[in-house]
C-alpha cells in the first residue's frame, strides 16, 4: 500500500513547476503533465485505490476543479458516488455554502444539500466521505470543504491530497485526518 521510492519519483517527476504563476512568488504545481502521462496517472490512481479500498467509503468528494479529476477517477475505481465541491454559483440545486479567507478577501465553496443523501445519512448513519484535491497549501479551501461535509450531516473520514506544501502547515487546520502522497518543502 505504500509507494516505492521509484513510484513516488514517477509521480513527482511528472508534475511541472511553473514559477510566478498566477502571481510573482508562487510556484504553481501543474498536474496537467501528470494527467497526460498514463504511467504516472495510473501509478497514482492504483496507489489511491489500494489505500482506500478498505475504508468502506460511501462517497468521494472532489474540490473544484482539479480535485474533480482525481476524485471522479477514484470514485469509479472504488464503485462509490462522486460529489463535486464547487466554487460559489455553479451548482443548480439547493446548496449549502461555506466562506473561507484568501490572502485578500474571501472565497466560497458549495455542495448540494442532498449530495450525500437525505441529512447526509447512508442507512441511518453519517455517510463516510473521502475529500480529495490536488494540493493543500494553507488548508483554507479543504477546511471549508470539510465543514460543508459536516454541515449536511455526513462524515469526512480523511482529506487526501496528491501534494502537500509542508512548510505552510495546512494540515493543522483540518479537523479530519490528512493524507498526502507527496510532501514538498
Ligand atoms: P489552500 O486553500 O491555500 O490550501 O489552497 C489550495 C487550493 O489552491 C487547491 O485547490 C490547489 O489546487 C490550489 N493551489 C494553491 N497553491 C497552489 C500551488 N502552488 N500550485 C497549484 N495549486 C495550488
């Protein structure tokens, strides 16, 4: 279930660094170069499938937008439902929303009120949800997404990221257990 150093290297080396995007001082981790390399993408997805096979999940929830790609692929492998956590104003049905702060101002994420079933329940107990995104930086987005899962009555059993920017200590802000495939310092 743990990745070998070679497998880790295949995934890490497939991700491209773009300096000063979207603004000066940010090194953007570009996962499009992972997605277009079948061996790297499959190595990652096989690892995530092996890790979460035993979690008895009801849903995988992916964060807008790159979390949709990994989340939907993983949900399909595990045979569970996929739920998108979207930026404000994109979902058509009744939503629950959560604001979070950015460097300047606020952003907001939403899910459908019935995304995990009525009152977030599966067979009378809170639905077990895995949250996934490509990267955790400050943790603000993922924290808001975990709060949304709680708000509708479901349970976030783990928050999973392909990459974790260790030095920002984002995991400390998340109330659920956190797992990252690659740690970047
Ligand atoms: P945060 O809320 O600070 O943890 O930021 C996480 C969100 O912003 C994720 O949805 C990431 O896709 C995106 N993000 C933040 N920093 C980067 C980065 N350096 N490279 C790529 N995506 C990033």
